[in-house]
């Protein structure tokens, strides 16, 4: 089945009977809202199923399998790799209306939520109990927990708290054949059978549709202090990052901006930046208020060896938000200057950051494509932005070769093609660069066990030629 | 193939050619050392392969598959569920001679080790760099990293640092057909493809033989303070545990002893214990020395509501070792009093600990089998010891029914049958009590993908009747 192929009348009738016409959308105007994600690509699905219960998920999947209709699960559509786009047409299954927080156990530090709960809404609810769920993608205000789980999402806090896979105790999910599965449970330990919970996390909705999750919770830090530090070189900044990671309390964020990012900020904002600065770190430390500021000062002292050009005194609250601006201003500026920029999400061991930056600069110079890099230095996870103008055919012809060079560079530095965005459609042609053949084959066979007809989120993770059987 | 079945002459010759006669052991006296684990059951393998390289692992597995000989991977044999016993006969593959620490990166906070490296040896090496690898099973001085990974091991520190699955970045492993696979890598983030690393961790050596691991490291705490606190009831102790978990710095251990354990200590040791005490906690907090003792005092203050009967001032170093004695003395005492005790390893959400203890007491009273419980209260992970005398046929006839009741109780309390020991042969008949049918079937199919002939560590995890095809 291909985009635009109509859903057979009998299938449509069955699905309408199941969900009602208000929740099985086939009109173009209704489907449009489910045609986009953060890649900017538009793929109009043939229909949209707005499910409200797990049984409805079972029903939709069972019917779609019977009619051989592809199903693409979708949270809030904030992903960066096309993971929620119905590239093979068929039905987009939206979990956004499954958005109940079913249980918050303070004594046992877990929450049970439906997949469509918005990350930010959950945090608000948990904040009342001085708890939080650590995954903190920049889309937290709109992205769903189900999406976070599908993509194993994370954000700046990953350096201290880890990623989605570290904060899920158990899952309820539905297979493409409509059967339910349960993984894990309500305990923080458990070694009975294979780790099916983590097999589902990060599987990009290709194995099962997660309907409910038991989330492990953390104590909300009382305060967060932030400081901005600039360096004359990436080498010095990267050495400072390694030092900061050896602190006994790991920072809650160590963000990085490269020289090009600083040039942009100099031109477009009033953020004060030392003339010679070619790298900047944002250091955030979170914890109990007592002694926290002093702790940050000790950390700042510990990196004086690496000749910071300047640093701001650690601040919190509204003042911290202003310091953070150096980082948060970047994406909007880039979006304005290069609306069709290509945003990659590579990751290397921290000590290889200087080699990565050096290599990127060479690639940029050779191709004439400006590259602006920033991201989560504490994890070596860098967002590499190629500022391209899609109208410029000469430049666009180079993009493929440039991405090839970027990915080759990253892998040569013992890195990975994606730290938090995933593969989706965007990196599927590169997956064999990173994974060895045997491992890749096992994954394809696992996919076949879960979804023998290849109907669940087809076109994702693997090159098209290799696995589609739908 | 069944225990005692001879290995065909041609297979023996091929394997001796591969490893030499010194490392392919067939004499009974040589095999005896590989016939045991911590269950106390003896299962003599037909042969033992002492491998030293990954290529030898490939060779052994390839030959054994060709000859249809079962292979049971083995670390140090410290497991508690028969996981390394060759219950289907064939070859025990020992990784103990693959014990090199290949790389320690301080800047990137990882170590690359062979599977046979002893946990304690690794910690010693890492201590030089103020680093450590958090999994801390009580067998740390002898168990191997490969065994820790196979079983997803942990110890008291899990409450703060998590378990083996949280501290492995990547793996090298060999499939039963002799093919190598690589999972994960050297970065602390990565979402390219399914999470094969964690699929292998905790799979009890049934999917592949792990040969090498890239381990994530943590900063070694400067100091650890310990305090012993006793309560008049499990309810009060469990409430204190929940409160302690809400501290902004999670304790590095919250160990628990039940009333029967305290009775034992009263009788067999000079550990001072309040007369009315029916539950005891050991609270350990680790971190930078500055202010740490005060932090523990604040934590102790925070649980005064729960009417502790007495508590010791937080101490460190040798003094802490003496306080810890209340916990460490228990296993030896139990071993002496009831050498054939049955040690289960259940886990429930922390708030359910009182109901668990209450239920266990009822089961003990009804059966006449004394039950002593202690363990990792911070994770709700309790070691339940049935003190049975194997000579007493009347009692032994009750054991099956008692275990059934214990496991039913645990599952009714939203718990799991094993927090850290695993399934092996010991809990295979109960796995369907915990896992739903669909999830279990998926796991069996995954097993078949990795090991179609069912030759790798057969007889583990699933009931015998269901999956053996060797």
C-alpha cells in the first residue's frame, strides 16, 4: 500500500463502527494535522484513528492487520526523524486522547500513565509531590510520554539522570495482531525473563503500540544553579567537560556551543561573549539548596586549569533563564536564517569532541555549507546543523556527500549516528554503517516476530529494500 | 543429550585440536570444579572448555552446534539459580581465562573488559582512578563481569546506582552458530536500532556468550557513612524507607532485617538490638566527605516520625564495617544452622513490604518452616530464607506448596519472583505465573532466532516441556 491508496470501504466502515466517525478521520482537512513532524516533511495519511482506550488500540490494529493496512503510531508529532509519518500510507493511530495519569505512588516513586500524556503535564502533576520524570526533551511542553518511550528520548538532563530507558519500570502494549502484552512491573528491580521493556523502548513504534507505562520517578531537585563559561578552543572546553563529569555530584546539564554558534549569537543577540571565545559551556548543577551554590563554585574552580576566558557567577531561577538564553536562542535563530536546515544528532565519547568539531569544520570548509553545532556535551551528543538553502541546487546536490562524511567521521570517532532523535526515515539508509550485519539481521528477525506482515510503522529504521513485506 | 552422555570422539578431537588438551577438560577430576554453583546442586558436565579468546569462543560454539552438543556458559559459578549448570550435559564454556581489563578511559568514563574479569579485580583497578563500576553483588570478590551481565546482577548499591543493565554501554558476544555480534558502543547515549545490549543483559547466557563489555563507570564516593536503626514493626521501617528514598541524595544502601533475622542475631551474635525491635534498617549514604555526616543526620532526623527504637550515630571506615556486621553475619549463621536452606529473592514495591512480611509470617506459621527475611529494602528486594532440613521428609514434602504460596503472595503484591538472582533452573516452573502468555511466547521466539537448535544453556528460564529442541 502506498501513500494516497484509499482504505477499502469495508475497512473504513469497520473502523468507523469501532471508533465512531468523530474519531476515525478520513477528510483531508482532518488528516492534515497528522501529516507533519519536526522534519518539515509532509506525508498525508489515508486516515487517522483517535483511540481512547487500549481495547480500541487492539481493535484498530486487529482490523488493519486483517485488511493489510499499514498503521503508524503517533504521539504529538514532535519527532525529528519522520518516525510518526505514514510513509506507506494507511492509518495514523494517534494516542493523544489516551492522556490520563492513572496513578502516582509517592511511597513507591512510580506513576502509571497512558501513552498520550504530555510530558510537561506529567511533570506539573508530579511537581506537586516534589517528584519528576527525568526525560526532558526540548519539546517537553507538547511531546507525549508514549513518544518519549518509542524514541528513547532525552534532553540536557541525560548527563545526570539518563534517558527514557532508565526511567520506565513496565509497559503495556499491543501487537499488530491486536494482542496485548505486559512487560516489567511496579518494582525497581526484576530479572525474570528477557528485558522486553527495553526492547520496546526506542523501537520507534515498529514492534508494538505502547498504551500505558509505569514510570520510575526521581526527587525533584530543590534548586538548579547555572553558569556560562567560555573557552578559546573546543579542546579546552572538552577537557573541562571530562573534569566536570568526574565531580562526585554529576551536573544536571553540560551544554556546549561551538565557535559558529557563538558567531551567530554575537551577530543576532546581545549575549555577551568574549571576543576570543570559540566554545562555550553551560553548566547546571541541581540538588538540595543548602551549599549548592558553593558546590558549583568548587566545580568552576576545578576547571580553571583549562583557562576559561570568562564565566558567570552561578545563578538560579529567572536569572538562570537569562543565562540559558545563549542556548535556547539558537534554534529559533537557525530556524529563521535557514528554515530548511538539516539537523543531525550525533554522539561521540566526550574526549573525541575536539576531533569531531575539527572534522566538521573541515567538511564545512570543503563543501561551503555552514555548520553550526551545539548540544549535550556531557553525553558527547551534538546537534550538527547544516545551514542549507533548498533553493540552491548546487548546494543541495552536495548534501548527501556531506552527510556521508559527517556520519563516517562520527563512526570513526567511536560514535553513534543518533543520541536521542532515532533513525526513522531520516537515517535508515545509514543504519548498516553503524550496526554490524549479524546484529542488524537479528533485529530484522525480531521485527518479524512482533509484526510478521510488516504493517506496523513500515518504512522506518531499515532501508526500504530490505524488510518491507506489507 | 542428557547428563553423562559422552561427547562423540570426533567432537572431542576437534575441540582438543582447537583448545589443546590443557584447556579442553574431560577427566572427571577436572570437570568437578565446574559442576557446582551457589544452589549447592551438583551437575557434572561432560567436558569443560577453557577459552582465552573470542575466536576460541566462536570455534567452540561452531563445533558444538555442528555436533549438536549443548553448551553452558559459565563465569565464576557464584550464581544462585543453577544458571551455569550443564543440566543437559555437554560442554561448560568457562570464560574465566578471558580476564583482561583492556582499556580504562578516565576522560570518557568507560572500561573495556573481557567477560571473565572478576568484579572485585575491576573495582581495584578502577579505584586507582577514583572510579567504580556500580554492580556490587555480595560475591563481588569472585564473580565475573560476564556473569554479572548474564544475570543482570546487583547488590545493596542498586537503590542508588541501579543494576548491571544501567552500567553497560556495549557488548561483544558470540551466537551459538559461532557468529560474532556487536551491540551499543562507547557513548553514553545512542538510539540506533533496537536495544540489543539490554536484550542480552539478564538473558542468562541463553541468547549469546558475552565475550567483552564496554562498561559505564561512576565516580567513587569519597566517603560512606552507615547507621543502624531499629523499629518496633515492619510497617514503621517500610514507611521510613519511603521517606529515605525521597531524600534528594538517594542513600547508597537501605538494607532490611526482619524480626526473625533479629532473633537470630540476638541468639548468635553480640550485636546490640533493642528488645522490642521487630525490624532493622542499615542506612548508608555515600558522597563527598564535606557535610556528608551532617546529611546522614538530617536523614535520620527525617524518619523520627516513624518512632525508631534506637539508632547508631553515622560512622565510616572500620567502624562502619562493624555496624554492617548485623547484615553480613546473617548468611554465615543461616548457612551453619540450615545448610540446605532455600533462598528466594523476591521483590515488591517498597510500600508493600509490611504486607509481604505479614504474609510470610502466616505462611511460616501454617507450615512450621521458619522463614528469615532480609535484603535490599530500598528496592523492596528481599531474600526470603526457608530454613529447611533436607533429612526431614515431612517438612520437605511441604516445600513446594510453601514456595507456591510465597510466589503467589509476591505477585499479588505487584512484585516479581526475582530481583537479582534470575530464573535459571530454580524458578523456570514459575515464570508463567509472572509473565503473560503473549510476552512469554515472544521471548521463546526470540530465543529461537538467536539459537534455533536450543543448544545454548538449555534447561534455563522456561519449563522443560515447552522449549527444548536440542
